[in-house]
């Protein structure tokens, strides 16, 4: 015997199934994070910004200027 479902009931069932799948995905990611020890060193994150690998006297080149020592080619055509 087939049950006739209204559009509202079908939508409700779809949302319940979607929510259950999303919850299972979140739980799976959380279990993965615990098993691979993603939360083991929480103090590391607060010092990442201080460990920039740039010397104090060295400043990074602006994005549109050539890198240190490289010559920028001119595309201007003399008139």
C-alpha cells in the first residue's frame, strides 16, 4: 500500500534526512580530529603570527614591484 505524502510532509522528511546526514558528517570530522590529535597543541596557534620567517631588517617587496634584484622590463614603446 502506497502512502500519499503531501508536499509539506515530503519537505519535512527531506530536511530531517539532510540534518541527520549533516550531523553525521560533523561527528565524523570531530572523531577524525580527535584521533589524529589535531587539538594536542593549542598554545601553538597564538605564536604563529610571531614566527613570520622575515628578518627584522628585511622588508617584503610590494606585490607590483619586481622581486629583489630582478629588473622590470618596460613595455613602453618610444614615440
